[in-house]
C-alpha cells in the first residue's frame, strides 16, 4: 500500500513539474510576440513605411508571420484505363491493347474488370456480355486462366481467336 502511494505521489510530482515547465514556455513565447496594434484612424497607403531590415532576421529566428496558406496541388488525371467499353469487339480490342505490353500486365487490375464485369457478366445491362454464347464464354475463361498464369503467347492467340470468331459482330 505504501509503495502504491509513493508511486502515485511521484507521478503527481512529475506531472506537476512538466505542467509548470510547459506553462513557463508558453508564457515566454507570448512575451516575445509583439503586442497587437490598435487600429489607426484612416491611414493613407502612401504614408506606409517599409518594414525595417531588422525584421527579416527576427522572422528567421522563429517568429511566425501570418503567411498565406499553400494552395493544394491539383490532381493530375490518371492515365490508367478504366471502365468497361461498350460492345464485344471494343472489349476484345481493349484487352488486346493491354496484352501487347511486355511483360504482361497483372490480371487483377483492369483486365479482370473487363473480363468479369463485361464479357462474363450475365446481365442484359452488361456492356459486352458473351454469356449467351457457350463457345466464346469458354474461350474467355481460358483467356482469364492464361492471363493469371502470365502466359502471354496463349493470351494473345486467344484474343486473336476471339476477335476473329465473335468479336467482329
């Protein structure tokens, strides 16, 4: 019990000391700041005096002046391909464009969006669904598997086959 009381007392002393030190620093910082100027009645702009040269070193020494906030940088438009094109031929052309790059880009990004949310999506609102054609659907599944396996030659040949068989509808 005595030990617990001693630890609590020591913590109280340390906290009080830190609080006194922090408040002393705050008072010292406020003492260094110039007092707020009272508004003068109608001063003419021609009578305004330039700031003395001694003010510049004082500002560099730590005094803060009312600086303008930095403007936020504008977002640059992304060059990444987004969305699913309209029509099966456009979807296949888009996939061919992505498959041209060496090394083959990852399937989990935009290619999977076109395949899963476009070509294999079984919905009348789909932009480029081939779900009604079983042969094309099987080729698209093979394409997705080859793309996941990073087999570029198989991906390109399947895309060329899809473009020639049903992509030109």
